[in-house]
C-alpha cells in the first residue's frame, strides 16, 4: 500500500496531484491511500510504501516502510516500479 500525506503542507505542495498519479499507475483498488501528517512537512509532498506482508514473513524479515520525501509527479513511476518489485535504475541512481 502507498500512503500519501494529506496534511496541510503536503497538500499545498501538490500531494493531491501526486496521489492521483499514484492511483493511475497502481490500478489496484485501495492500494493508494491518503494519510495524516508524517511529521516531515518541510520536505513534502511525502509518501510511504507500507509493507503489508503476512505474519509468517514478519518473523523472517522486519517490516520496512520506506518514506519518500519531496515526491514529484516525475518520481511516481520510479516509486511504483520499486513498490511492485521491478528494478529501476533511475530510482537507484537518485
Ligand atoms: S503535512 Fe505532510 S508531512 Fe506534514
């Protein structure tokens, strides 16, 4: 699941447009959701990749919920590729 901050500062920085672009790229119902302020307002718009792995996996490897700060419309494709497990050289180079 991808959470996009819908806090006031992130909204002002374009979080709604970022969320819409995520929703277009990830055409899975409920995979992209808005969330409350992440506490990194100065860097917004911000998003977080939330790992929803099942309990068995949780015992093997810790959950990581990477935060993506200052997400621009041009970053959405790379983030989605990463989220879906595809290799993306652009994201690694960023
Ligand atoms: S408003 Fe988005 S991190 Fe605070």
